[in-house]
C-alpha cells in the first residue's frame, strides 16, 4: 500500500499593502534638527580636548605668496602646522603621489578648498578667531589659455 499524499502547502499570505513607497518617511531626529534642539559634534565640550581647523584655499588655482596672521591676536595657545612641519613626504598616496597633504609656501594650489595649514587650540574659540585673523596671499594662475580666434581650417 502507498502512503497517503502529503498535504498541500498553506497558501502564502497576501503581501502587506505598501505604506512607504511614494510617501515621506518621518525621521526620528528630524524634529530636533529643524527646531535646533539636536546636538552636533561641534556642540560638545570635552575637558582637555584640542580642537582643530584646516585653513583652505579660496581660489581654484594659484601660487601661495605668503600667509600672515593678525599681530594683535594672542596665539600663545594655538598651534599652527604648515607643510614645512610634515616629516617625510608631503603627499597623499592615492592613484598617483601628486596630491599634497598641505600646500607649500610658494607652491601651487590646484583646487578650491585645498588645505594650506592646520590650526589647533585647547579650546574651540581661539581656532575660530584665528581663522578670521589669518590671510593668505595668492597669485592666481589661469587654468588654460583660450584662443580668441578659431581657425576655420582646423574646424571639423
């Protein structure tokens, strides 16, 4: 005699209706962020911590002539790091070794926001004030030269 056939599997439950596709999903932290109650890393004060800031280029391409600071600013507790302070090669090793960690004095800045120097202070306020009192002088370099006349004979 043959065993009885196995019972048929139970039908799959109907899929739940889609409730989020095409609708905004409220974020848990959204209300705190838009009301200003959210705390960010910059809002934290940690005893004994040093705070840092990168001073970056404001031009897309240029040569650094000088970096000056306001002489009235008390910089006793502020550490300034330039490319001269980096031991070894001043380079970020990516695809090629062509990106400096910090732009050098007299060196070329190759993009806007390229780091020029670093500041560190035991409290956050001096580094912020130092940013306002530091100035870099740069000579702008043209990225490319445009021809004013286009020769018709070289047109495709």
